[in-house]
C-alpha cells in the first residue's frame, strides 16, 4: 500500500485549495492530482516543474524527492525478471496507463466527445465496404489497438483476407503499420490466439507490440473494443458487444491528436508493451500453435498472388 504524500496535502491545505483547485492551477486532471496525494503516482518532469511553480516550493518540500524513479523501483521490488530486468506489477502498469491517459486526453473528455464531430456506421453493412478503400489511401501510417477477446469477432474470413491484402499493399508502399495486441482476458485460449495473430502480423512486416494487462479496456476513454488511427485524418472506435456492431469515426483534429499521442506513448513504453519475441518466450507454444501459424502464413503467400479484391471474391 503506497504511503500518502502528506507534504503535498499540507501544502495544499495551507493555501486553502481544494484538490480540484490545485489540479486546475497545475493544469492537470483532478484524478491525477488525487493519485499524487495518495502516493499512487509521481509527476513526470514537466508536471513536477509545474507543481513546484504553482506551490512556490521545491520537489522535496512537496514530497516528491524520490521522483518517478522511486515509484518504479518500489513497483518492481520482488517481481519476476526478464533478461535481468524487473517487470512492473499489474497495479503499477495500471497506474502507468492512467498517467498516460491523463497526459494525453482532455479533462472533460466525456463532454468533449459527446459534442464532437462523429460519424457512426454499421460495422458489417457500412464500414466494411469502405474501410479497405480508406486504408489503401493511407500515406503516413496506420495504427491499431486490438483486444484479444475481439479477434474472433471483428471480421469474417473474406473481410479479414481483404483487410490483410490492403495491409500488405501498404507495406509494399513503405507505409508504416503498427499494431498493439492487448492480452485483456484470462482465457488461455484467447491469449494464445492473440499471440498467434500477432506473430503472423509480425512476419508480414507489421510493427507489433504485446501488452499483457487485464482491465486495460476498462481503463481507456470510451472503452472501445478496438480502435485505429488513420494518418492524421480520423480515428475509428469499434464496438462489437452491442446488439449491432458499429464503428464511430472521430473527425475532430483535437481527438485525433489525443489518440495519436496516446497510442505512440503506449507503443514506446517498454514497461507496458513487449515485442512478440519476448511474449512468445514467456508462453509455452504447442506444436498446434506453430502448425496454425504455418497455415496462416501459407494463406498470406497465396493472397500475394491474388491480383485484386474482385478476384479474391470470385475464389470464394
């Protein structure tokens, strides 16, 4: 259990500030400030500097003398290691995730979202007819975050093959494609299916990361079942668990930049994400696992010989 930051609490009370007022003065989310006082997280350097200026006190006087390094050290104590390096615990990962969310999304994110420029499309009867054309027009990059439980739902075999053909075309044109696979379920079958898909994407040439963090989906804004960032043009939030699967397209520049920076920060953080090779080293992969991968890779090789989507449809 983290120790409350009593120095920070006292400094705020001496100024007769509420927690909300202190957060507003520092220009951070109230929840982030509360976690500082509870000792659950430490400010990043820029925010620490802003806090010191707001209070007119040093970091040590505000109880931050240990800094972020102390928080990481405490979280890592007694944990398993990988290649000699300690890995953060589940709770410390959630704290890291929440800090990234707070840094990248507006404080009134729900209100902003409800008033944003959004286009809603039925996933199967509308979105799947246009998505591949949109993806094919990508010029600077395609990013997607996929949750393990949705890999068996989000597209049918033909649509999936068409989508992979489009991704292969992007890679041939040297357009960067990134994908984060989230191990969100405790179901071993779903997790291994996710690793299999991730490895196939990796072999295809897509830049893949694995994030092993149950409750990830419940933590991120709007709780989508999947989301993708298309260049700097729009963000797509996918929802598959309702009566009808839908895709919400966010078209406001502010939201696009929020999701873009959020994604890139998650992707680059080795405390939250690992490479596919590291992930496979941690799990026992059976012969059937590698047999399934071989089948998928053979299918992709066959797709490379298909001239067009129309030709693929004829084959089916």
